[in-house]
C-alpha cells in the first residue's frame, strides 16, 4: 500500500475531546502534522512532474496571427491597405539519443523518492507520537509517585508536629520531617512541570493548540515480542525506507551515465507549418486599382544535427557521471553496514531492556511490601524517622526505575520497527 493511500484509508475514530487513545493521537498527527502536510505537497508536485510532457518527447505547436490596416493619402487618390496573416507551426524532436526516455525514468525515480520521503516522515511521526503519548503516561506516573511521597512526608511531618506538642518528639526530628516534606513537595512540583511539558509536546505533534487538555486512556504497558535478528536484518534491507531511497539515488546515478552517453547521438527533428495571408488595397475613387490577394502556404521539414566536437565536455561529463555512480555505490554499501551495526546494537539493547523490566518489576514488588511494613513499624515506633525516610526514598526510586524500564523497552521496540520498516504495518495491526 502506498503511503498516500495509507493516510487516506486511516479510519476516523469517534472523537471525544476529553478522551484520547494512542490510535486517535496518531490519526490526528497523520492528518494535521505540519511536517507530513508539507511532504505530501512535495510528493504531489513530483507526481505532477512525472509526465511525458516534461521530457521533450512530445511535439510543440504554436500559432502566430497578425493583422494591420493602414490609410494612405496622396495627390492621385487615397487608399486603404489591409493585411491579415496567420501561421501554425509544429516542431517535434523525434530522437535525441534516448534522452526523453531517460528523463521519464528519472522523473519516475524522483516520484518514488518523494514517496519514500513521505514514508519516512509518516513512520517518524507515528513513532514520535507513540513515544510522546507514553512519555505523558510516564510523566504522569512519576508525578503520582512524587505526589504519594509528598503525602506520606506530609503525614509524617504532621505526626512529628503532634508529637512535639505532646512532648514525645524533639525539635531535630521535627526539622528532619519538615525538610523531607519540602524536598518531596519540590520533587512533585518538578514532576508536575515535566508532565505539562510532555502534554504540550504531544499537542505540537498533533498540530493542536498547546493548552488543549485530554484524558489519556491508553494503558502504559507493552506486549514484548521475541525477535530474530537475522529475520530483522532481512526485513531491514528490504523495507527500510531510508535505504530504499539510497537505492533510488544509485539508480539515478546510473541514469545520469545514460544521459551523458546520449549526448554522443545525433538529434533528429521534424517540423510542419501552415500559414494563410490576405492582403487588400481599396482606393477611394480609382476603383479599377483595387486589388486583393490571399493564399495558403504549407511546409514540411526534417533535420539531423550532430555535434562533432565540443571541447571534450561530453567525455568529461561521462567520466564525472561514472565517478558519481561509484560514490553512490560506496555510500549505499556504507549505509547498509551502518544500519546493520545499528540494528545489532538496538537488538541487543532490546533484549537487555526486556530483562531489566523483569528485574524492575520484581524489585518494585519487594519495595512496595517493604514500604508497607516500614510504614506500620514507623507508626508504632519500631523504626526511627531516618530508617523510614531511607525506605521511602528507595521505594520512590524503585517505582520510577520501573516506569523508566517500561518506557525504555517501548522505545527500543519502536526503534526496531523503524529500522525494519514495520512501523505502519504494526500500527495497522
């Protein structure tokens, strides 16, 4: 399916301004994102330009018409002269070293490249929106964790105030509780700011006003898949749109060589023209002197031209085209190697992040249990405020580490999809 066709076939979800799923966010971006709109317009231009009329293969037809009327006064007799003429000319370059066919193929390759650019922009936008959406969920979870810590610290601070009033707590413990509360409140405010910034980032990608508010209803999770590196590499070499555009660049370099060779061929042109003229002279009194003439004229022509010597410019142009092809081949090989290396790194990182998420999940369960037990011990005086604060901070760090591990795995997953050209298929699925 072509990218333009894919965009046109996107289903329109029932939109509720207060609720936004990942699918709806992606659809909004595909419809309104400024980058996509701009690239689509460029693709439309290349579609229009891919026409035989832009290759010089079709004849040109022109028309010229003239008319004049003059009045002459002399001693013998006054007269009026009228002249009308018109001509139609047809010119057709029948052969110029296969240049028209080469130009048409170049236009086709340019259209393919513009579609590739559109595919790259669409893929990047889909991934950017998905990651921006998940970044909102990550920031929201971090904000909730910070808020929970702030509430716990506030409760502890209030308890210390009550104990101080009852004389069971000293000023030092109260100050420690106050410092912890203020620190957690500061962390909460920072997390809240990050959350608001992440919402604005998604609105920008969707071309919405920055202050538009949504309720983000998609869950913050991922169904991790097991990939085979060899299969991923095969898909990447076949479907990576950046690499496919590089293949087009290589093909256009080959066409440039053919175009340079076409300069060695003769040019054969044909022409045809037809004209009509009408001339009249009308005397005022000497009517026997009146005269008029008119007639048609047609002409056919054929010409052959060949440039014998142009100072070696054709030879140099051919040599330069061959060198450019060699450069393009080297760039293609280099890009393939770089992409293979990047894929190997991202594949290994994806596997590591799967394991890290499993560990982070186990660590979070232990931290949650430890936090619950420590809260009870602190309330009944089994542990002091320092121990409780350490456990509280550990729980906060573990919770945020788990959220980050989830986001990192989502990021690696979509990076692999982007490398292998599977973003659109995955979104459709």
